C-alpha cells in the first residue's frame, strides 16, 4: 500500500473511531460504521479487525467500559446501575461480569482502588495510534502572565494521576482557595510518560488561587503546596479530544512546529491549561491548551 493510499485508509478509520466515540450512547451497527468509512459492509468487519486488532463489537464494548471506568472514580459518585445502563448493559450484573472479565476487578472494587497501570494496556490498539493529522494545527505565540498556584505533586505511574486529581479536587472544595469553576486549572508534566519509568514520573496538578488565598496555601492533609507558573512567551496549540491522545499534539509542537519556527525554548516544561472540566463532557469534546515556553 503506497503512502497516499495508506493515509486515506488511516483517515477513514479515524472517522470511524471518532464516530464511535460520539455515539457510545446509541446503537452502533457494522452497516452504519462501514458507511462512515466508505468501505464495503461485506468486508468491513474483517478490515476493522485486521486494522485495530479486535472486532468491531469488542472495540465498542471496550470504549464503553473505558468511559464507565472514568465515571466510577469521579469525585461525585454515580450509581453503578446508572453507569451500567448508559454503557449499554441490561443490568448491573452483566456490566459487572464484563467489567471483571476485562479488568480483573468488579466495578465496586475498581471504584475503591483503581488499577490504572493494568487498565491502560487494554486500550492499546495497533491501528489507532499516531493517526491524528497535524497539518492544520493552529499554533499561536502568546504572552502569559506569571501566577501563583496551589499544587499537588504527583509522583509515580502516569495512569494514577487521576487518583491525585481526585485528591486535589477534595482540597479545592474543602479549602475554598481555588474554585475549579472560576479559577484556571493546569498540569505540568516534568517527564515524558512514554519514556520515563513509572516510579520516576512527576506531574504537578495546579489550580489558580483566588483572592481569598492572599498568596498563601496553609498546611493541609492533602499535601497541597504553593508554587508559581512563570510568565513569558509561549507557543500555544489547542488539543481537542481525549487526554489519552494529548501526547500526539505535544510531539507535533516539538518535532514539526519548533524546528520550522526558528524559536528557542525556555527552561520550563511544556504544560497544559484545561479549558473544560465538566464531568459529563464526552472525551471527543474535551479541550486543552498546550503551552510551550519560549525565550
């Protein structure tokens, strides 16, 4: 398959994956998805399995279980029966069986102690990675003001950042010094999660302080401390979609945009500004600004 045909093939499947993500609450059929991909419905099932590594039905189930996993550990607990029904299962029992068969834990066990490291490997599909086309990404250079922020330092496996986020949200609600609905939320990865051993990974979860904080973060049981984000010039690009795929946009900035821009980097990591924190927001609609500090 030459490069042009390979790119076309990848784009068609990208459309299918996006369509599935947007319609997880609906009935999805091979006929619908083959029409989205402009493939013959007689061959689509085999094409999908060979490209993705799993069947269409298994992929859809995994995407529904993935979304259910996030909902199980949200700070505002939902009833498991509601999560089960929204995931397309007839009752909590069938949902629990499917969840345990996939992840080795029941939904209740996962809610108490999420095992993100093992969880993550279930969503490594050979045909879905690195398919995002970066040609039309709109990179801007902006001036960022310095700010003091409350920070919870995460140390350890990248997939456990979600657990630390829950702890940080707990502090925000208890302290009243950083309201996530009005003050900005940031993330600062100090390492590349794809190349750093899990026990060495560091990630700062940051919240802009309100005026009531008066530039201070009192001692607290969650371990939140005071730090600052530096001001200065930054290249910024908006990532739309799941946080799981944000590394593709980051790599675009480093590998494609930066060498062609003539810009030089400041001594501070790339960091994220989370624009929408609605728990009900589907993954494909999530928006995050990626900021690359420049001299």
